[in-house]
C-alpha cells in the first residue's frame, strides 16, 4: 500500500528544494525573453502565424459550435474561473494541512502564498509584455507591434497551464496534501491534454496568433516554478507545527 506521507516519496536529503524550482523559473524566463525577441525581429518562432491564421479564417467555426467552443475556452482560461479553482484549492489545502484558524491565518499559510506568487508572476510579466509589445491579434488581420494590442503572450494559455499544473503540485507533490507519485504521474497527462486543448482553442477561434499560445504556456510554467519555490521554501517552526 502506498504511503501518503511526504517522507515516503523522498527523503529530506533528496527532496527537491526551492532552489531547483527557482533555477527552472530563471531558465524559463530566459527562453521567454528569447520568444519576445523572436516576435520583435519576426524570427522563425512566428513563421507559421499567418499560414495558420489563413487556415482558421477559411475553416472558422460558426453558430452553436463557436458558442460551445467559446464557453470551453472561457472556463479553462478566463481568470474568473481559473483563480477560484487554484485559489480555492490552495485555501482547502492550507486548512487541511494547518488545521482550523481565522480566515487571515489560513490565507497567510504557504499554499495560499504560493498561489499568490504565481498569479503575481503572470500579472506582472504577462501584462508587462503585452503592453510593452502591443501586438495586434489575428482578428485585426494585421500583425503590428506597439499598436495597442495585447496578443502576446496568451493570458488564457498561461492561466490554464498554471492552474492545472499547480493544483497537481498542491495535491500530489512532496509538500502537497496527498503526496503520491503514482497519482501525480496519472494526472499530468490529463492536465496536459486540457492545457493543449485550451490553448489550441484560443488560436482556432482567432483570438491569438499561433505563437502566442506557447508563449502563454511558457509564462504559466514560470509562474508555476515561482509558486513551487514558495511552496518548497524552508519552513519556519510555526509552519512545521501547523502542518504536522
């Protein structure tokens, strides 16, 4: 029978630390900067944008099909849905791990702070890039920078990536509520499929250029690593006693 304790997964000497997550976030940030440079110089990263846009224009969903796909895209990527999902999970995990307390006490526990760090990363880097580039979306039938657009990166793709994968971190990783390698391995492909579908819809519905989607996924990865760094940070004595 599989143990549900964090120690059963990895010993304290081999358990991943905040440093590994921070390094992954830094590497992700460097790749993200390379993507921004590719958008600016019109490099190979955006080479397929117009071809895919032409294909989508010729095969754009209409009627009830578009309404349904819009609803799916909204549920999987809109902040009004994703923030309650990941935030609610964090509050639940914080309550279960640390026991009852005031709302402020629960809201300042590690899982909630980790989610806030991830959301702040998406907001700061995402909007900084969007407004800095000002890239127009494909529905304008032009790809122009500094024109008031907010195409790159896709916030929907970033939200879906961060929400899906960090919920797994909150539940099934070493510092999660139900540490389990087997559950984590089973759920990663499920979340990955949702992330791919949600991102594909944003481009298929002509809301984003094709290259905006991996840019959003990369931003979601950076946010996930930042949040995981907070979750893995050395525990204070109060944190240890509350989680025991």
